[in-house]
């Protein structure tokens, strides 16, 4: 998969997962400031990835996320992955693992 396609696909998944996490944990339909900041940070990191072909962030050897943000995104992806599995949305989870 070309880098541009991977970046677009990753952005869609990140956005969906962060929206689920924020809605279920922070109670609003819109992203809270903290979740919006995590999304913006993750999208910037995703777009500026120096590797080609771009690997999945969880498989990357560089780890360009700050430790605090890396922990937040892990927590978000874990929570939302479980949420999607419970609702039968395996297509989103499939992208995360493959």
C-alpha cells in the first residue's frame, strides 16, 4: 500500500477510535479538548512519518510519539478496539491488527 493511502486510512481509523473513546468516556458528541489534542498530535505524526513504506505505528521501531501521548493513544486504541469488537465492527479492528 502506498504511503499516502496508508496515511489516509490510518487517519480515518484514528479519528473513529478517538471519537468512540471520547464519547464513551467524556460524555459528549463532540471531541473534548484533550481528545482533540491527541487526535491532532496523532494526525501530525502520521503525516510526517519519515518511513516509506509507512509501517503501523504499533510496529514501528522509531516511536516518534512522546511517551505521554504514546500511552494515551494505546489506551484509546485498546478501549475502542474492545468497544468495536463488542458491537461486531471487526472491519475497524481488522485494520488495527493487519
